[in-house]
C-alpha cells in the first residue's frame, strides 16, 4: 500500500479524479480525519472537507507507477 496527499479543491477536479481512479482495478481509499471513503465514490468524496489536502491510500503494488503518473495532477508534496 502507498499513501500520497492529494488536493481536490474544485468540482471539476473531483470529477476528473474519479474518472482516473475508475480506470484501475486497484482499491483506493481517501482518509480525512477519522473518515475513510472509497475514492471511486463521487458522493463519498463530496462528503469530505475538500478545503485541505486528503490522504489517498492506494492498495496496489503492481501498477503503482502507472497509477502515480495518472494521478500526478492531484498529488501535492
């Protein structure tokens, strides 16, 4: 499992992000405080506080490089 911080600070970013993660068979979880939601659930994402970066847990070790490359626009250092 790999964890990265991402920023989804607009509706368009959320829609584009969900479109990207649904292309992969891996499981993705977004963690904000004590809440953990499926990153492929657009409704779940909108239930989080999107004003600050969120942790994204990627449960896939095989395609990790492809996944990170696809999610590059959302990752914050």
